[in-house]
C-alpha cells in the first residue's frame, strides 16, 4: 500500500482527466492521475485486431472542434480526410437502394420539402440554445418535457421525414430510442456542434481522422505526465472535507487539496464518497444514463465499393446498421467499412449468438454495398456496453425532463471535488473536444482558486 500527497488527484485517464492533469502540471501544481484500466484513453482506444488497426472508440474530428484540433496540432499529430469521393447510398422504406450526393436523402419531393422545412425550424431553435446553458432557454421546461419523437410527430405525419430527422440526434448521436429523451436534449446535441444542419452533414461532423489513431492524444498526454499516471487503480473511496480529499484504491492512497472526477457520470456511484455526496448530486446522477451503439468494423482486401463509384457513406433509418462509412486507414491498401447499430437494434442483436449477429449485421451492410460486403477478412464489434469502466456508448444524456431540472447543477463543484467529462460539456458535448474543454475548464478553475 503506497501513500502519496499531491495538489490535485484526478480520477480517470481519459481525454478530460489527462488534459486537466497536463494543464495543472504546466501551472506548477503536482498531480496524480488514478486510472481503473490498465491503459489510458478511456473511450479512445486504438488497437490492432487480427492484423488490422481499428479505432475501437472515438475517431472523428470535425472543423468546429477547436479544442481537439489545437491539442492534436500541439501534440504534433497529423490528420487525414475521410474518403468521400463518389455517391452515397440510401435505403428507403421498401428496401429500394438509391444513390445520391450531398446531404439531402433521395426521398419523395414532398418528404424532402418537409425535411427541409423542419430542419430550418430546428436550426432556428438551435441558434437560440447556449450549449453551456440549454436549461436557461425561456422554453427549456416545455422543450424538455416532450420527447424528441413526440415533437417530430407533432410537426408532420410523414413517417419517412420523421425517421430521417430523428436519427441525426437519435441513433447517430445520443444512441437512445427517440422516445427516451427530450426535444431540449436533442437541441443541445445539435447546438454542441453549431447547428442541426452541421450534425446531419457527414462531411462536417465526420471530417477528419488522426493518422495512427486518436488514442495517441491521451497516450502522448500521459507520456508528458510520466510517473504521475497510475494504471490499474480504480478509486474505491473518496473522503472529502474543506481540508481536502483522500482517494483510496486497492493499493494506493492519495492525499490532495482537490479532486477532479474525470469519469462518465454513470460511474460516480462506483465510488464510496465519505461523507456521501449531497442530496442534489445523489438524485441528479440517477437521471443520467449512457446511450448504446455497436461500432462494427469490417476490413476487406481492397475498398471494393470505390470501384462501383461509391464513397462508402450510407444511411437508412430502416436498416439494422443505420449509417456506415469508408473507414480505411491512412495509407492502407485494404478497405475498411465502419457501420453502427444503435439502441433497440443493438439490444436485439446482442440476444443472438455471435455468429448470427455477425451475419445479420453484414447482411445489412450488403444492402448498401452489395454481396461482397458479406466477406470481410477482419470483423470486429466494439461493445462498450460490456466495458465495466464505461458501460455504454457514446456518452451519457439526461432522461426526459432531466436537463432543465438538473442541467444547471451538473458541473457545480462539491467542496474540493470538481467534475469533468465529455458528457458534461456544452460545445463538443459527448465528443473528445468536449472532454478536452471540460478538462481545461476545471484545471483553470483550480489554478485561479489557487491564486486567490
Ligand atoms: P472517458 O470515459 O474516456 O474517460 C474516463 C476514464 O475514467 C476511463 O479511462 C475510465 O476507465 C476511468 N474510470 C472510470 N471509473 C474510474 C474509477 N473509479 N477510478 C479510476 N478511473 C476510473 N468522440 C469524438 O469526438 N469523435 C468520434 O468519432 C467518437 N466516436 C466514438 C465512438 C465510440 C464507440 C465511443 C465509445 C465514443 C466515441 N466518441 C467520439 C466519444 C468520445 O470517445 C468520448 O466522448 C471521450 O473520449 C470521453 O472522454 P472522457 O475523458 O470525458 O471520458
């Protein structure tokens, strides 16, 4: 059992925790980062599976994500653009496959008009939302007490329009059924990316990747922190008072003046707080839950879809894999497709055997790309739902009504404890960019507090 003393103890070595630790260290404060897993990065994990380098967790960088872009540049990492030459594919309600370009799905003209009108309405609403204070909007309560699905269905009875509008923040982002979260939560998701239109523009939101993998961001930050990062150290107990904190793992005790909890909020309950967190936090944290999506990787001997003039970008609210993209690595001769299976669909396929699940998912990909999609040389499913220290993907969001009820309290410190995670962010919410922003914010709060 080792015992150390630092200015700040950081729980979690994901992008948020490592950013905070790095900022604090630069300001001359001493830190210890305690990480439950035997690796750093949390939801960023680049690994080689059967000879193929795969981004098991987060990977894409969009042009508005300035905090991430700065960090990537500062760490000397290079980016490359997602392959997007050629036609995208859409599968309609009767299984008809259509090719298209741009971000307007090839639907009937009336449906297209409806989608455009509602998108315009949504963009106007999103423009009024401050992503850091969505709960402060004058209509926050009204918009937080109607589900995303119910609001859309009140705008039109065109089911295809509703499904296409719903999935940008539903299956594609919050990864929960659209009846399970509010219109306000959906507007926050869009506001965090600048607009609803940005979210549905795959060329914007899924713009670039990092050569060699995005996990290099936490790996390089951890390298700078050196021996101040402790792996395999799940924090079990956090004692706190005005005098400071004592974090205890199975093998270590860290005494510090402040603590930063840089883990997904659904995991706060894994820590015993002594004394217990205040009533408000104990209640509030129960109203946040993880979405769930399976990220499917299929690697082929060549990017065969490109030969057919396809970009690899594919969407359908009627398909098991509601979206898929060309995810070929930089400089790789082989071709990789990445597909996503979200919420209820993900639950359903996890009730099948691994073989049946693979068959069903590849069948869905073949509807976009043809029968060759059924025969990858490497196949892998990122299943973050079974990861003890994450428990879902991509991130956490409030249940219906939770955002206006508790949003204003989410980041409020409790004594010497501060909270930082992508799941608490405004700009960059649920993304690595948001994690970095939250890490910087809490670090600067502590640094400022130290000066006064
Ligand atoms: P994160 O969860 O990464 O880190 C928290 C850390 O705390 C973990 O390392 C965990 O092990 C540790 N921990 C938990 N409990 C602990 C305890 N008791 N003691 C010690 N340590 C503890 N984003 C993006 O920008 N572009 C993208 O393309 C994607 N795509 C994507 C795909 C998939 C499949 C996933 C799962 C996620 C994404 N994301 C994404 C989201 C992005 O990866 C995510 O928002 C951030 O990496 C979260 O970083 P944080 O540091 O906030 O939490």
